[in-house]
C-alpha cells in the first residue's frame, strides 16, 4: 500500500467515527445535523473513470446508515454525489477536458472550490431529506432542512479545508 491509500483509509475510518460519535449527536435548533462525512468525497483524488470513489462512497454512506438506522438514504446520497462530482467540477471550472494528473481540490481558486463544495453538499442533503420524507407535501420541510443543514455542513467543510491546506 502506498501512502495515499493509507491516508485515504485513515480518513475514511476517521470520518465515519467522527460522524457517528460526534456529528450525529449535534442537533442545532432541534433538527440541523451536519453531515461532515462527505468531506471524504471532496478530498478523494480526482481521477477520470475511477470506480474506487464510487465503491468507497457507497460503503461510507452504508456505514453511516447502519449506525444511524437510516435505511440506506446516506448510501444513496453519497453514491450520487460521488457519481456527479466530475461533471460538477467540469461545469464549475468551465472546462470539458480536465488534466486529471495535476488536478487537485487544493489547487482550485477559493470561489470555485466553494461553489464545488456548495453544489455537492446541497445535492447530497437534498437527496437525503428527499428520501427521508419522500412526499411532495413535505417539499417545504425538505427544502428548509436541506438549506439549513447545508449551510452548517459547508461552514464546517470550509473550516476543515483551511486546516488541511495549511498542513500541505
């Protein structure tokens, strides 16, 4: 195993434990719960046609579902954002062809990195809450929960990015 795989494995396990032990017990204003474990998808190396991110994302969401008793909604949402992350990155950067060998989330300008994180976080949370409530009559609740939880998760994610970028 190389150093990158070891770091990814430690990040994977660490984020699962952080989500289960700490984040799932935070209920700001009674219902805002940050889903910080998606930070793994943001930090995972960007490669073209990389099936490993899909497999790892599914298992990441599945572990969260098992410990949160949420019936697969996190696995579905996490797998979905892992699937769309390259097209979202292409649209944020305005490029059809990306240089995957040199592309890193840390090399993006802050506004583009923020937009990338914001889109994927909002989509993830919308899928989670959409599957949780699964009724058109609950669309207002789905939207409000998505918006408020996304804001909280994005703030935590951007703070974490600053710490990780300082380390590098």
